[in-house]
C-alpha cells in the first residue's frame, strides 16, 4: 500500500493538499448519485417530464365524462371554450412538480372574479386560482395565485392581460391511514412568474368546484372553464 501511494504521488504530481482532500472525501457509489436530467431551455420541459400539452394536440386531455376535450388549439395554444367545461388530463398524478403557462384575455372584460377566471386543479381537488389580477381587485384568497378560498398569494405577481404567465407548483398530496383517516394535509409551493407566492401552504380540504373528494387516490390535472377564454400552453409534470 505504501509503495502504491508513493508511486501515485510521483506519477500524478498531486500536491499534498489535494491528497489530503482526497482522503477526506466521504465514500460514495455511483448508484447513490442523483439522476442526471437535462434542463429545458428557458421554460421548455426537462428531459424527464411528462408533457401534457406541447401545442400540437389535445390527445392527453378529456372532458369530465371521458369524451374528447372540448377546448380548441389556436396557433399552438389551448383555448378554454365557454360552456365546454373543464379539461382533465387522462393521466392521474400523486405528488408532482407542475409547470403550466397561461394568459388571460385581451381586451379584458368583466371585473373581480368575472375577469380572466380559470384555474389549475391538482388531482381535480385543489385549485390554484387563475384570474386576471392585474389592476383588478377581488378578495385576497380568490385572486390569481390563491389556493382558492384558503390561502391568498404572498404577493400579487400578475402580468398584464394577454401576457404569458407561468405557475411552477410543487404539490404533495394528502396522506391517509389504512382506515382512510387523513393524517396529513396536501401542501403546495407555488412560483408565479418565478416569484414565490405559496410557501409550502397547507391545503385543508377540497376547493370550490373540485371534482374529486379527498382520498388516497391519484387524480387528474384539471383546467377550469369559468366562462372566460383563458389560454394555456407548455404544460408538463414531473412525478415526485
Ligand atoms: Mg377559478
């Protein structure tokens, strides 16, 4: 061993400092290392994302009754069609990271909850409100970025109507024991246009217009039709 190290020092011209640093390093194995993921350029999906909408089709979406989604694609973006009801992802999710981009209508019409209203529901249970909250006041826990009826956003990071905005959401579903009793509330951390607006907020129960009751099952992502032609694009999920 001694002879080995002598040779190693000689052959690599390692400094004594570097050698000490090597000795001090904890043991590790390649299998313990985090998976390598290629980040997307700008807001493009990373390599391990499940892409739910890339502008090309609504194949990953359905109506509540299971029939074909009633929204339309215009110029590569998904447009909410009033009266068609929500669109739900065919795939169901538990804990996840979600990226979704939206734009509220121009010219803006209506006021308060009637202006640019839609919503992004985790598991068809818990809504992060989508609303035109740019110079449009309403109750705090109903404005854009609110977990509807429960938590106001920390700040109002809304862009102007018509501009693309983003939500990046870390969702952890509620936990239940074997008897079906809830042991932990769901939680959400939300960035709105890159700004932290929900910091591990605890969601105490389903929000208005939820389609699923609380329970241990996974659930679909659900985008709300609230009578306003809100647009969506670049929707992707990473299961956690
Ligand atoms: Mg809504």
